[in-house]
C-alpha cells in the first residue's frame, strides 16, 4: 500500500528531548477513521514524561508521541465505518477517546466466549481491560502514539461527535472531565452512564457503581486537594452535581485565588486553604502522647486540624478528591474526612507512602477508592461541555427561584476559563517548558495549555 503525504508529529525520545518529525500517513484500517487533530491539551502525565521520560512506574522504551486530551475532524473513513457507524462522516467534528480496550473481541472481530470473555469490557469497566492500549502512555509496549501530530488514524467507536457550538479546545476538555465523571461515580455522587459503549445487553451499565447506596451529591460537602486543571474540574463538577459545599486545598496561593475568584469553590465561609510547606525549622520532636507516631502522620493531623478550622467544618467532609498524589495530601485527606466518608484517589504522584493511618481510616469507616482513567463518560462529558443540563434531577433540591438554571448554564464557560495558553504544534517544546514553569513571562498563571492547528 503506498504511503500518503507525511504528517508532522512531536516525538519524545527522552527527558526534554522532543523532536518534530515527519510520519508516513497510511489509509485508515477497517473500523478506523483518519482525523486531522485540531486541539490537544497538555496533561500532567504528559509533563512527567517530558521532564523525566517516565510517568510513575511507566517509562518510555521507544520514541513516543504524547497527548491524549484531543479533538479533531474526520478526514477519511476506513472500510465498514459508514455501515457500522452511520453517524460518522467526513467533515464531522469529534472528541477523541484515547483508551483502546480489547472490547472482548478476537483478532478477527468475533466476540469472545466462555473463559476468554474480558470481564472488564463486558461489565462497563473497560478502563481496567488488561489489553487496553492508551494513546501517549508507556504502560504497554509497543507504545501507542498520542495526538501531538497533524493527522492520525483512530478507532471509529472512540470518536464522539461534538456540536458546532463547541470549540475544539473545549471539546478536548472532555478527557479530563471524563476522569472526574468516573471518579465521581466511584465516589457515589454521580449517576451511572446513560449509554454504555461496550456493555452487552445482558449486563448492567451500573454494575460497577452499585457499591454505594447513594448516587447523589445533594447535601454533601466536598473537599478537593490540588487545584491544577484536574482539581478545578473536580470542584466545578461537584458543584454541578449538587454538592452543598466545595472547598479546596493547595500549596499555591495564586491557584487558590483563581479557584475562589472564578467560582470553583462554593458555599458559605472560606473555601480555600493554602497548605504551608514544612520549614527547615519544623519540629521533629515526637508527640508526647504518642511517641511512636511518625512525623508525617503528626504533621498531617496538624494540617488537617488547621484546614478544618479555616473551613469551619469540625466534623470533616463527606467526599474528598485527592488530585495531587502527594504523600502529605493523601495522609491529610484521611484526617479531613468525616465518619463514613469516601476518598477518591485521582492523583498519580507518590507510588508509595512511608506511613498510613490505617486505624483512623478503618475505625471511622473511611473508604479509599481507586480511580483510574474512565469508562463510558464521553457522552455525558460532551453534553456537559455543550451546556446540557444532564444532572438536573440530582441538583434541583439545592436551587430555588430559578437560580439552578443560571448556575448550571455557566459550567461549560467555567471550564473554558481553564485554557490559559495556546501554541501551534511546531512550538510544542515551548508549551511544555511553560507548563513546567507554571507562570508565563507576564507572571500569569498557567493551567491548561493547548496545542492547536
């Protein structure tokens, strides 16, 4: 098969070694579409790969194209797409889902049976599929390239149409929003997906989310650790879902000020707390009442007590989204949790913690919930970004006198404010360096950087 004209890609060869390279562009395979990538947001995991050549335990073993928060336009259809996915056509604008699970299918496309069935794909948890390949991730090898390139071939079922009223950069936010929709379902404050992508007719799309009796945020008090882009989306979504109060903790006062000023925190009283960094003169004396207590635990208790005092929430919070992955925040979250609370672990930072207050969590029935990527979230994400009121039934108990309609209409606009900087593909290295610094030349805060064409 002859190669088509080349496509330019930003390829990572090692730490800070990002090169623009031509890539041969082939016709899409059966079941795929060819896309012109229009907008890609740079994620924290992309930054980890750029700076260190790895993201946690996943190290690049061959040159890798980064980027997985993307949108684009369909430029060609592979064989069978027009029949199997009649809603897709050339010229259609789409949000691109970058996780490719096995879908419980054999290589020839037939469904697996018996013991060969993928239990994760068949129960709406395809994010846990053992054979999933995620664009821009080094978890599997050979790696599957990401979206920092001009054109790419991608599975048709992973393409989600977007309305003309939604910009490409807004549509790219469907990916990080999906992370929080999934985490919110895991934490029991968001209803299950309305349109499962992979579940068979005999399986329930809610099967992964029935461990908690409640799927409503109404009346809940939510605390978010870390107000980077993911944490800010966590705040906005909790508000959208009907939370009574949303507060945030970070080490960066400017980000906290942004969160408060732009309405990401919500409710009566102070909604932000700046976590002090431990000073060199910080006491390392043992706790006289518990001399065997590790210093990190003692400090976590102190910081939690200070934060709860500032928030005037002595009993703690019902749901906590830990978006930093930092050991200090993970530990602190346990002591900020009320009895029977749920902590959703979203941040991918410290792979290990030196100590953990297991007794404090167990005796107070604080649930620690892992949350990894997402499954069956893109339809809701696109609808939310488009201004749809898909969670009205869950939120209406909080709003009266028409205020609900006004607040909900601002959700997509609020998320659009996260996009602070835009770069073309040929300046991708500059974009990564800016994201690493956290401030631009004018001193402006850097939240979400978009690579656009």
